[in-house]
C-alpha cells in the first residue's frame, strides 16, 4: 500500500506558485467573501488568507453580517467584478438560508470564478472543455492521481456522493480521462457491491468511517474526500483507514490527503485567472 501524500504534493504546488509570483511586478489578488459567524467557515477563510500571503498572492477578506440581503451581496460581487485589481472572487459556502446561493454564484464573472462553481465553468467541465477554473477539491484529487501516476483510463471509478462542488465535477474530470464512472448516493441500492467493483473508489459523503474493507476491492485506489470532526475535535475521513488501508494499492489519509490539496488548487486557480485576464494563458 502506498500512502498518497497530499501535504507534500500541495507544498510542491505552493513552491511553484511562490516562484512565479516572486517575478511578478503586480501580484495576483483574490477576494474572499464571508457571511455570518460560522466558526468552520472562519477557520477556512483565515487559512486561505494566510496561505495566499505566503505564496505572494494578495488576499482581501470581506466580512458581512449574517443578515445581509441578496441585493447587497450581489452588488458587492458586481463591484468586485468591475475591480481590475481583483483577479479571483470566492464566496465562502454555505451561505445563510435566506440567501439564494445559486444566484449569487451566477453573479460572479466566470473569468473571476476561482471556485469553478459558475454554471459556465461547471458546464465547460461537464462537456469536457477547459474552464477558466475547475472546482478546487476535485482538481486536487485529479492532481494527486497525476502525481502518483495513477492513470484513470479504462478503470472503473466509483464515486460515493453526488454534490455539485465535489462529486459531479470529479465524475466529469474522470470521464474526460477515459475512466468508466459510476456515481452513487444515499438512495443507491447495493452500494457495497458497486463500491467493491471499483478500481478507483472516491468517497465524499461526510459520514465518518462509513467505508469499511468490505466496500473495497483488493488493490483498489481509495480517495477519501470526507472531513468530519467528532465531539473531541478529532478529524475523521469517510473511510475507516485502519480497516481498509492494507487492502488498497494507494490510499489518501485524513488529514493530509485531499484536504491538503484544496487550498493549493485555490491558489493555483487564482494565478491561472490572473494569467488568463492578462492574455498570458
Ligand atoms: P454533500 O453535499 O454533503 O453530499 C454528500 C453526498 O453523500 C450526497 O450526495 C449524499 O447522497 C451522499 N451520501 C451521504 N450519506 C451516504 C450514504 N450513507 N451512502 C451513500 N451516499 C451517501 O457533500 P460534499 O459537499 O461533496 O462533501 C462531502 C464530504 O467532503 C464532507 O465531509 C465535506 O466536509 C468534505 N469536503 C472536503 C473538502 C476538502 O477540501 N477535502 C472539500 C469539500 C468537501 P444524497 O445526494 O442522496 O443525499
């Protein structure tokens, strides 16, 4: 079994970005909008802000009270769309329930949509053509597969989960690399049987340790996207690592696997959008 090391792979990406930004007169810039006081969201936004600075990307965090109206938030996005000093816009999700997330994401200019959630970018990924930016977590998974020379072509990839931010774009990306893709979800019958036919098994459910060794084919590649925190604050993946690892050929740990890649891909996307906007890509 080979452990897929997200931290080391992410560091390579950060180092490469840092080297590139050092030579730039004008730095790339990302604006991150956060609404309300969700502690997890605050932690994520602070991490993004800190990492951006470390790799030579300017970061602007814009905080709003949780009662902000749809119109006010959309107007801020319009302002950022028209601000040439901002290359990338990210709205930290989830948003409070009174806000229409889809409409807000749709307001971001696709060329500044660093999360790749805008329907234009999502659509491009779905039809297999290059988007301005691709969603960071699935892009992180694809980067890890590439780094470890795991070629999806001809393999059966089973994804457990059907979210718009992780699983659906990942399915499209794997399909573009010629995998045979099966998407499972909470209404799937015979989940265990399907999962155990996977050459590449990706789990993105948010259900701590739900995947045990009977879900896994001998020699499979197992990618664990899940992040759940128990009452003691310990982080768990969706895969019961100790039970599953020895059966796999490659496996991502949690933490230190996919999660470590997400911010790296965010920074990579920011630099990419900067270059696209300057006609350098
Ligand atoms: P999500 O929107 O919460 O959706 C979870 C998906 O899992 C749903 O499609 C759901 O099916 C399915 N599911 C839940 N329980 C299941 C079960 N027992 N059997 C089969 N399918 C089941 O998911 P997400 O946003 O993709 O996030 C998934 C996990 O990844 C979470 O732990 C999240 O924290 C983590 N995550 C990590 C990163 C990272 O940087 N590593 C980034 C994003 C998310 P239904 O559609 O039928 O309800």
